[in-house]
């Protein structure tokens, strides 16, 4: 019996859909639709190959000249069916019954072509059982392996085996029981039927089908795992950023709590000034909409300069440059990103609040940091810690005291200039920054 689901729909089996989210199941179904398109094109290529061989290969000298030529008719029918199937795959019309009909058409048209051999050569029906064209049935079975679904390979193999049983029975019925022999020599040299030889063909078809089905069963499990992990990897990139996700997935071993790498890097801190007051007078939906617009402004600028978003802190954004992936221009890149954000911030604030009450402020600090996996074996967070990260947060808040939109320590500014940063910032007198023991020499941007 063929699986009932084979006739119902294209896509996952019910047991599989229960084990994965709908969005992942949709990815698998999309992959199967692409496989069906590939199968349709392969079928079209096959009929083109058959037609080319038929019309270019000289006819055997012992072939009969017939008024009725069955081969071109069979090829035309199969060509028409193959073209319709290609069109159906691109229009998304892939019901199970059409796929089953396609498998039956493969077998029927090939065997119909083989059946005509005894007519073409004016021989008894048993003659066509020795036709080498039978080997093409393995091509049709193998084509179904492109679908990564053992149900279709098994079904194609069953159709092929049953079809050949019908071909054998027809040959015996047409010529009578006397056509059956137990002599292998007589079978090869005369138009006789050796049941054992025909059984070998059917057994070989079923054996090849079983091997392919087993391989596909294992391959399908791999496909499910690959699609699921691919979706998880895509989600990871959305949550952690591409560089962080690539760092996690490219490790020789899984990250464990406490794994860390230290290097020189720049930390960028951004904040919306007056956001708490703004949020207190607006609906939650408005607040979220403003944050969304703010992030859509900031993220492309940070990423364009090679930065990685470490975390969102409400209306604050922490980005790193050179912490996840080593860089020789991390300080310059961070300052360039801050300048571009501040340049775009004025028009953004004016378009967000009528009084322009949401200006963007920021700060950059450069120094030794540690990129580490924190937490335990069940819950990890990939983050950057170190004096530079703490100082960047303190400098961002110090913008209120200096009346600036951007701040950076003089040492970070000098490093950025050495790395190619060319924009001039204003030096500020020694500043006592909250949470810092000694006064700092800062550079500011109004």
C-alpha cells in the first residue's frame, strides 16, 4: 500500500510538523518545492536526451519499416507532460495526486516504449523483455531521490516492479505457456521467457529502491537538522549580530561559561537624552515605535563601520569595535560611527518629537577588554567587559555636565587619529567624571 499522505499534499508528514515550529516547517516545504522544480527539469532533460538519441542514432538494419511509429508519439506525450509539470512547479500547483501521476507516467511511457520493440522488429512479445532500454527505469527511480523523501522513491520503485510484472505476464499470455523456459542458453538465444531472469530484474529494482530509500531516510533526517539549525543560526544572527553568531558557530568546541578572549577594542555607548520623560507621557505602543525607529537609524551606521551591537539597554545602545573580531582601526571606526550617528540624530530627533526633545548622545572609550561567555551550561550570554566598557557608559552620562553630544578620552582620540580618523573635536579642560577617581582629559563634539 502506498502512503495515504502521498496523495494528499506536497510537504511534511504530520509527525514531522508536530516536531518543529511552523516557520521551520515552511522552510522545509520551500526546499521540497525547489526539489520538485529540479526533478521537473531533469525529466524534461531526460525526454530531450531520449529524443536526441532516437533521431540522431541510425535505425538498426533489421528494424521493420512501419506506417505507425510509436516512439515519436510516446516521446511527444512525455515531452508535453514534462513541460506541464515544469509549469505546475513554478505556479505552486503540486498536489500529491499530480506527483503520483508523474511517477506512473514515467513507468507507463517507458514500458510502452519497450513494449513496441517486438512490433518494430516483428518478433514475439517475449522479445521486448530483453530490451536494454529497461535500464532507464533506474534513472527514473534515482530522479526521485532529488526530493529527499523516501516515500516517493519507494512508490516509484513499486510502480516500476509492478509494471514489469505486467510486461512479463503480457508476454506469457501473448505467446502461451510454451514460451517459458528453464534454460538460460535458450533464453538468451531465442524469444523465450526465463522466469528467474525476470524475477532478478524485479528484485534488483526493489533492492535499488530499498537502498535509495534508506539513504534518503538518513538524508532526510540530516536535512531536517540542517534546516532547523539553519533557522536557529539565522535567528542567532538577529539576536546577537552576525559577527558574534559567526564567532559562536565557528568554534572548534562549544562555548562554555567562562570562555574569554582579551584584546584592544573600542566601546561605543549611545543614549536618547530625555527618553524617560518622553516615555512617561506616551503610550507603550508609541514608545516602542520610537525605539524601533531609533534602532533602525543606529544599527546600519554601526555595522557600516564594522561595529557589533553588544546589547540594547532600553534607549541605550552598546556597540563594540574590534572586540569580537580583531581590528587595527577599532578606535577610528567607533568615532566615525559616533560622528555619523550624531550627524543623523538632529533630523531624527526633530522628526520624532515636535520639540526635538530626543537628541542622541554618545561616547567612545578604547582599551583592553574581554569578550566572554557568561552564565552557566544552560544559559549563556556573550558580552564584552572591561574598564573601557565601564568608562564609555560613564562618559556618555557625562555629556549632561559638559553640554556636549559626544565625548571621548584624549588617549582614545589620539589612537583614533593614528588609525586614520580626521575629524577635529574640541579639547575640554580636565573633567571629573562620576565614578572615575582621577580627572580626565576629554575631547567633545557639540
